């Protein structure tokens, strides 16, 4: 049976509220995901929440009942609450009526099975959680294996990044590594590293992509360091017909991913 929480002073409310801050997420190894669709996607990917919070109006929703039962069977807890509490937990003025608290995933590079997919995303020093979430969604859409975050990237478990991923956080493998760790791992097996770059004359449509293809995109403001680009097997660029000299990092990655997918098909 669900527990009911309606007091802002409840210790669990304070604990979950603190997960909006990176320091507390690291200490707890937990993060927040919002919305029935995202929680359902997580369940289908084999991820169940430690706690599921929902408003009274959702108590008889069949998906909420199923998620709550699965959560409790897995040792978690279902909690009925109100919109004001969910607002405090999520920080949104119009919060979702269902919220879950999940254990962070193991993000060790060694978890990656490069043979699992012919396309992988790699982001270096990505700073915007919206871009990270969009890249995860693109990866899910093209059947990529996952996303490798190189150097100091935005936290994939932040509320903003999880929200932007629209559930793809749970369907895509995520790894973190320094550049030295990543390039050492990559060169220990098959894999073509392709950089999105302005320092090339090769049009992205003219290149040949070999599986598994690792698509490397750099920081939104600075792009990739020159030495990182030089270490790649291939550098390609997107033609820019207007005055802008580059596309948004997530959009450029999506264009590249569909080009690779189209060439394979």
C-alpha cells in the first residue's frame, strides 16, 4: 500500500528535493525523472524507481498502479502526495503528476560493447543539458548504442538533461571518460572516429562511414580541440549556405547520425 506524504518538512521530501543539486546526486547516487511516459520507458528498459511519487488523481491509473506494484516488488516504495509537494521536488511551476527517483547508472567506459550497434555518439565538453538530452533522443531514434561523454561534460542525470532526453536516458548506454581513456579504449578494437569539423573540405555526404562509427562533436562554443580532431580517422563538415558558420551541436549530430544510418540502409 502506498504511503501518503503531504508535509513539506518530511525528511524524504527534503532528501529528494536536494537531488536537484549535483553534489547531492553524487553523494546519494540517485536522480529524478518526471512524467508517466518517461517512467514507463524506464520500466520497459528494465529500470525501476526507488521511490515513485504521484498525486491522488493518478492512484487508479493502470500504468501508475503497474509501476507502483513493480517498484514495491523490487524493494522500492510508492508514495501518494499532492501537486505542491511535486512542485517542491521538481522545481517546476506545473509539475508532472508522477515522479520517480532512480539509482544512477554505472558509467564506466568498460561497460560499452561496441559490437552492440553500428553507430555511437561521443560528446566532448558538452555543456548544455538540452543538447545532451537531444543527442540521447537522436541516438534512440537511429538505433545508436549510446553516448560517451568525454572530459568535463554536463551531468546526464541532472533534472534538465533527464527531462530533455524524454526517456532516451534509459534506452541508451551512457559512459564517461577522459580523452586519454577514450582514445586508448577506442584504439583497442574496431571503430571509426569521425569528427564534425570546420577544418576539412570533406562534405559529410561524400564520406564513407565504417561500422562501428563513433560520431564526435565538441563543445558548443569552442568546438573540438585541434589535437582531438587530428586523432580522428575522418573529419567531415556540413555545408553552410548562409551567414552562420556552424549548427547547434545537437542538430549537427542528428544530421550526421541520419547520414550514417542512411548510408547503411
